[in-house]
C-alpha cells in the first residue's frame, strides 16, 4: 500500500517520509524524566528517529511485464499541440528563433528543452516547459519569478510528483538551485554547488576542500532536511529504499538513514533497475521506476568477482565473466529470476542456476541493455531482429529486408508498444510502431519513442509529439 506525504503523487514511485521532527528532543526529555525507570530507559536508548520512503515496493511483484492486447484493438494517434509552449513565453511556434531542441519524459511529465535565439544574442534564452502526459501545460520555467540577479534561462534537474529542482543561471553565470512546487508555486532556494532530483531523493553536493575538482554528496528530503550527510564521493538512488554510495573509489549500499547495507568493497554496483540513467536516458524514459525494481542487483569486485545483492544486503556469488563495465548499462542484470549477460562469448539469457534459456546472440546496435518492461531486444550478425520474453521465447521476429541497409528494434514501452527503425537504401529512416501482438499501429519517418505511448519527431529545427492510445 502506498503512503502519501505532503504531496499527491502522479506516479507511485518513491518519496521520503520523515518521522516527527521533535522525536529526538522528546527522546532526550523522556530519558531525564524516566531516569529511574529501567524499562523506560531501555526503550529510550534503543529508539531512534528514522526516515522511510513513502512507498513500500512489493519486491515479489516489481518486475513489470507489459501484456499483449486482446484481439486487434483500434488505436488513436494524436499530435500534442506545443503552441502554448511558445505562447506562454510571448513567442510564436512559427518564429524561426524559437526551437524545441529536445523532448523527453520523466515521472509522469513531458519535458521540452526550449532555445530562443542564438547563444551570443542579447535575447538568448534556454529553459524547460513542462506538460503532463495528456498535453496540458504545467509550467514554463522562463515565467517563474526568480531572485534578483537571476537570468531568464533555467533548466530543471529532475522532476517528481509535484516537485522539480531548478538550475538557474545568474548574471554572474554561477548556477543557483531551487526546489519548486509545481502545484503551490512555492520556491525554496538551495545553497549547494550542485543539486538534482532523483525520483524523490534530492541529491546535493559541495566542492571537496581536500580534492580539486571533486565534490562530496549527500541527500535531502522535500522539507530540505539532511537525511544523508555530505560525505560521499558519489551518491545515486539505487531503489525506493537504497542509495549507491562511494568512498575512496569503492562502492556500497546505504539506506535512507545512512546505515550501511552493503560494505564499500565493490568497484561497481548497478542500481536495482539495471540501467545507468546517465548513459541511457532513452531507456529510462520507457520504464516506471518502482515497477521495474529487481529483487537483486549486481556488484563486481576488483578481481571481477560477480555478486547478487538483495535489498537487505545479503550476497550470493555468481560465476560470470565480466566483459564490460557495469556502469554503461544493463550489461549484467537480474530481471524476473533471469540474468541478461553481455560478455566476450556473446549475449545470453540464463536463469539463476546458470542454465541458458536463450542461445547466445550478438547485438550490433544500441539495443544491448537487457529487459525493458519484460522484453529483451536482440539482433543477429545478419541484422535480423527478435523480441524475447523472460522465458526465452521469441514473441516477435523480423528478417532484414533487401531494401534496408539496417534496422534497429527499439524496446517495449510501458504501454506494450515497440518500434522498428529502418535505414532504407533510399536514405530515409522509417519507423513502424507495433504492439506485442504484432499489430502495426503507425508508420512515419523519423519517429522515436519517449515512453508511455508518446513519440517525438524532429522536423526542420523543432520537435513534434504524437501520442498513441487504444480507442
């Protein structure tokens, strides 16, 4: 069951929940009042203030698998109008100075990167505009009232629920950060050197006085209370309950109370969704964070020993060859009791006992990140593509056509839609959108999925957005 704290979440992923802020003072007062009562004294000394996430992920049922449709449904393809993104800034969508340079989804929002004019121009601005998944304008960052000395340009550094972190350029070109409530419009400035919002955890950092060009990181909750002290060389969210933290180039796991769950002895640890968000934002957009949490994650030691680690920190050694660094994506990932492996012998899907359930295959394009929403995209040396489920069964296969130079099978999104991009000999890139029953839904040039049945298309200098839903 989900617990809600202070905000209404648009997607059940993760938040932080604090125990009563006066608990520590109450504890101190109790210890004085009950000094002669041994039983009360024992309770006081063992009780401590703890911070818990607002969601309780059910690890028995978090490997979400998109389902094929029943029969052959009718689909509706609609373009989401972006006119308001320009008009809310006082521009026109047809103004050649106005450009939508990129579009992506995060949490349950569509985020537009806007650029107006040229960088050296006095009217230059770069900022974000935020829509919900139905195409309703939520916020235009360039219109938010800022501190004196701040410029109109500003980008978000993460968005979750009702909150986003803003990175605002000042007149001195130094970045300033603020936590902004999309619903109440409240702004709280954050006096740190770097700030980002990762699903419900505010990761902050300050320059390390002892190491040049290095930072020390910690974390805050939405009330801006420090829950993780700024003492880590790196810090990122691993799951709705844990962080991956590093000290002295060694990685471990800690919980929201800064308790060590896995010791700092690994050279690399994956998060529990098995995808590095820094390298693979396109994959992250196709996932709902909490639904894709694995029961185990993977860690590697200096001698390339591989270990499964569960949420309690229990480890299990597994006999795997590590061919490439874990940091670059789902090179080794556990999903629904199976492992996706990329190594020198090729890519394989095996169970936890080491039995191969899908023969080795090579992946020659950017689709070697394992299971997304329950399906793995593969490609053989001849360019033929297949979609494989967690049982090792092929649910879709397509042979490279003689009219194509190459094709790329893109992962399944949250709604069970996937795409194939064809590099035609004519020089055109054509995209077909299909569902898990193999029904073709839509075909267009230059279409690319960004999650939740939403696709972006670059035309001239700006992007357009299309949304596909069942009628």
